[in-house]
C-alpha cells in the first residue's frame, strides 16, 4: 500500500462499547475475525468491511496478524470464518 504524505489522514478506531477498557487486545482480535467474516460474505469492497480492516490494522500488532494469516492459510485458525 503506497503512502502519500499529502493526502494521508490519521484515524483511530471508533469507540466500541463491547471493549470499554484500555486493553484493546480483545477489540483487535474481534475486529480481525469480523473483517474476515464480512469479506467472506460481502467482499472486500463492502464499506463496513473496510471499517473492520482499519480497526484491526490500527490496533493489532503486525506479528499477531501475520500469525493469524499463517494459521488461516493452513486451516488452523481457531475460529470459523465462514
């Protein structure tokens, strides 16, 4: 993904009342799962799916996402996404 410094807009994830406390680990994981479930049903261009994508890419450590992606690739992700 290319970075354009002139048009870049920094946004943080919106408040989610399911995760009201400072520790956002569960919010990160849930947004990752919600994104992949949404994409499986509606496709990547569906606007609400993009909100989940922005949320998990903002909150989740890259190492976690890479690990989860690897688990999905080999069919060992612990949550059904379809």
